[in-house]
C-alpha cells in the first residue's frame, strides 16, 4: 500500500465517495471471490487514507485550539480529566 497523503478536502471527499461506491459494489453480491478480495484490499487502503486525513485534521484543530494532542493525553501529560462519568461535559 502506498502512503499517499490526503492533502485537501476534495481528495478526502473523493476517497470517501470511492469507498462508498466500492461498498455498494460488494454489497450487490455480483462480484466473484477474487474481485471481492481485490475490492476489499482497495477499500482498506481508502479507509486508511480517510482516517489519516481525519487524524491530521484533528491534530490541526487541537493545535489551533491550544488543546493537548491525543499523544499527550495518552502519556498522562494532559490536564486533569474527569474520571466520574457524571463529570463528562456532554
């Protein structure tokens, strides 16, 4: 799998649309086993591209908002987080 960056919203949208079309083809039941496997592999590549784009966007938002990154939260360097479910702000 090539590590192609999804640099623009248009590329993200194109990847998402391709993934949706691929899922529709697979759900139709008209593909053979080999075609289904090839489509599944392509779908996983598209999912990876979309997830990377979402992760990059989240990192940019956190940077702009001045919030700690998810890596900082994972290492315990984030500010106090509520442990009581009733303290969650949503």
